[in-house]
C-alpha cells in the first residue's frame, strides 16, 4: 500500500512541520507543505532552505541532491491543494481548536482513503480522530525534534484506528528513515511519559535544595552516560513544553507522580522558558546569573551522605527506571520498545531497561524506598520491580 503512495502533505511548517517536510522530501516523496498565511509559509520555507543548505555545505548531500529535494516540495497556503494527497501529517500548535479546524478541512478535502496523521505529542489522538468521519484512518505519527536527525517515530493507534492504518504508518516511518515504535493512545506515549517526569524530578530536587544546578545535571549524566543533565535538557526542551506534558499526564493519571513541580510552574509564569527565551535554569542571553552556593539543608546532607541508602544519581534515575518498568508491567510497551524510544527519541546511549540491567532490581527498589523514607517523594516500587525482587531476579532479561 505504501508503494502506491505518491503525494504526501504536511499542515503546519513550524520547526517540527518544516522538519517533517524535509524528511519526506529527502526520502524521495513529493510533499506539499501548507501554512496558514504567507508570512508563516515563508518562515517554513526559510527553515527548510537553511537546513538543506547546511547539509549541502557540510557535504552531507550533493548540490544535485539539494536541488532535487527542494524540487519535490510544494509550498502553499491553500489546503485545497491536498485534494490528491495520499497521506497527510498535521503539525500545527498543540491546541485542540486549531486541530479541529485542520482536521475538519482535511476530512472534507482529502479522498476517502487518505490517511490523516497527527504529530501531537500531548493531545489525545482518539479525540482528534473523532473530529473526522474517518477515525479508522487517523493515526498518531509523532516525530522528534529535529525531525531530520532524530530516528524515532511513535506510531499511535486508537481504539478506532484500523490495524492496516497502523501498519501503513509504521511502514511510512521506515521508508523515511525512522525507527517506528507502535503504541496505544495514552498521555505522553512512551518517550515523553518517561522523559518529562524525570526532568520534573530534577526541578523538584533543585527546588528542595537537594543540590546545586550543576550537581543535579552532572550526577545522572555521569552515572548513565547521558548526553546532558536534566536541567540543561529541560531548558533545551522548553519549560513550557515540560509543564504542558506534566499537566496532560496529571489529567490522565491523577497520581502524585505526575504533579508538576511548583518551581516549574513558577518559572513558566515568569517567562523563563529556557533557551528560547534566553533564561531558564541557566542564562543563555549573556545576562549575568549569580553563582549559587551548595545548599546545606538537612535534605541535602542526607542525600550527599547516603544516609538513606541512595545518592543524587539514584534520586533521579531510580524513579525513571521504575516508570519504564511500570509501563512494561502494564503491557503498554515492551522492554525493547521502551529502550528503543529513549535511545532514538531522546539520544540515550542506553535505555531505562538497560539501566536496570546494570543496576539490578534490588538496588532500584532500595533507592525508591530510601527516597520515600527521606520524605522526598512517596515512591513505592512498581509491581514489576516488586515482583523481580520477590523472585530474586535482578533484570527482565
């Protein structure tokens, strides 16, 4: 079925949408990129042009490939130009009212067999599908930023999505060079549901004066070989994005695990969103940011001394690993899918289940109990971790 697809469409040419257009065009497909007005269209065109120009200048593509890729892209503000599209990806802002408008138009404009995919990272794909008269042909296809670089694509099926649609979306992801992970429609899917609570834990640790920003960043990065620390990563992702994901997780699960750290909410209210605003947990606009002394409160001393049987890296990584095991234990994703999602979607050298392999279930459970005993969070090991400990098994493998 994918071999018969000739024309793709992308609605929304912000950073993600422009990247998705580039991904399809690089893979040899004709793609139409649609924006709401001329100014937004030109911003999207410029983003793609800059990205491809950089790839050409660095020798990653030849001048001939550069021109051929651009030649496969059509830019327009007219959604009606998608009337012959076989597969359309929506990548507009994360507001259901905007998506309602887009999917209403796509349902009317596109042929009855056209698959409509949403790149949403936080909204319900089921709710989006219900905006159309073709829910069996609506699927989540969640790319990661920057789309031309990151290899993961989460393929999200709903209770209404046909198995064939999910299979086609996964095959499309493969054809454009991505590694697909197929999951059900649940808040945060795999990668965001694991990554953002980990970032939120780091914010909470800083708020509770457990350690300095630099120590909080260094500990898990060094312990797990992560490319950057959690506060630096939160600044890169955008604190507003982190807060939005935490609030979506809270709305779905209503457990303390998914309560946004008060400091995260205050930072967003203050407009300190991270790199994109020049200020977050660190300064990026050249402004001086006062050096902070290492906090010396009782909680900090307990963690630093290991009084409760865990260290700073354990404070952040043990709940992160446990979240992954809870996801596996609930049957939402396999251990391999969890590790694939975090390696290809978040740049982890090893996924959370591989981290478990290194540490062992007993150590993870012990750290979680220590965190609870220290009063830092009400962590009880997930049922799967508890079962591993009871069975005397240290890993799932």
